[in-house]
């Protein structure tokens, strides 16, 4: 029986929430030679390498490490700009999410990398909808972070248009999983502390993606021939209201959901007065994702339901 040559993968963002799970899955599969790019002091992955970098910028030199790479999974990004940093938020996002990404992609082309998998954001499509977003929809980024991801996508298409390097773009919505940061982490904290929440009568519809489902889609996109030069949206395949999500989290944790009903209109008004309009939109607005293309093109379905994904958040985790 002939030995199958392992794909050589460079993973950026390997120490982040999503990146750690990608790294773990690649190692567990045993089909890849993994190099992780990091600024931190971390252990070398099993059978892999570490590329220590100063940062993801327009000056980063990737040329040496890319000589022995077949696939790049680019999961690194700047997701937050602090108010006290000064300057324009979009400018700060562009330095990493656009200029840093293009520096990596240019050198990947020059060294013969076969495929570049770019983890983008559903924010490229928009941050609210009445009908589910599809991969083919006209982009409508509504905030600086999403705008920087959209600009990176457009620049990558132009850069790779007449080259041999294949591009795959994946746009996830909110990603949940064990010890998830951000909005999902806040929901978990509220439920864990037993904080009463005025979110018992929210009838929106939002798509999320479990960490294991997102990683599974990314792994499929590493080598599937039909993934080349395509955009895919990631989601669990079912949408829930904020009320249903909170109840689902509480059930998975084995704790009560202390929810009381206040009309969404009143909550929206109060949030606007308090300068929390963006937070209210995430809790009260709808954002649905259509993933039928994933099944049609890749034969991919999410391996875990939302209920299973929520349960997996707390199976081996202490909140």
C-alpha cells in the first residue's frame, strides 16, 4: 500500500478561539503536516512546526516558511479596535485584515501555494436581514470590521485571478463553542449567574455556527476540488430566536433561564437611548444564513445540530 503524501498546511490565528480547534482537528486527522504562525510562546504541535512572527502586517516576511506549504488557512484577523487607540477604526482594521492578508497571499502565490482558505465574516453580507443571506448575494458590510473583510476578499480575488493559487472564502456568523468569547460568552455568563433577562419574548431568527461545524467545513474546503474559487457561508442549518437560544444554553448548562417578557420595540427604544443600539440589534434583529450551496457543491451538511453543539459547549468545560 502506497504512502499518501501529507498536505503541508500553514495555519494563521492558530492560538485563537477558532484557530485552536482547527489545529487540534488537523493534528487528530493525521493527514497534514502543520505549521502554525504565532506571536506567542507555544508548544510545537505534534509533528509540526512553529513560525514565530512579529505580527500580521504589510511588512511580514513569509517567504521562507511558505516554501514548504501547500495550503494556507488564514484565520488570523484583527477583530477589535479600542476607542482609546485614536485614529479611524477602519484604517486600523485595514492594516491587519487587508494589508497583512495581501502580504501573505502575494508571497503564497510566489512560492507556489496551491490553495488559500480565507476565514471572512458574514458581516460582509450585512448585519441584519429579513430573508436568509446566500453566498451569491451582493455584499453590504455595515461596520468597519466587516468592511475590512470585504475589502480583503475583493483584493484576494483580484490578486489570484490569473494565478494557479485557488481561493476559498468562508463567511461564518457568530461562532459558539466551549469558552467562546464575545457575545456568546456574555450569554453564557448571564445564564450561569442567574441574572434575570428581559428577553423572554423575542421572535427574531438568527443563524449561528457551532465551532465543530465550522472547523469541519474548513477541513472540507482544504482539499475538495469543487471548493476552489468559491464563497461558502457557514451555519448550523437552523435558526433560533434570542429567547430560544437562551433557553437552549440554559438547558445545556443544566441551569434555569430567568427570562421575563418585554416587547422588542421597548427594548430597542431603551437601548437606543442608552447608546446600545448595536448590542440591541444583535439581540433583537434577525440574521439568517442559507447554506444550501454547501450541500450542492461540497456534499457538506453540519455534523452537529444546534442542540448537540450547545451540549458540547459544556460537556468537558467549567464555566
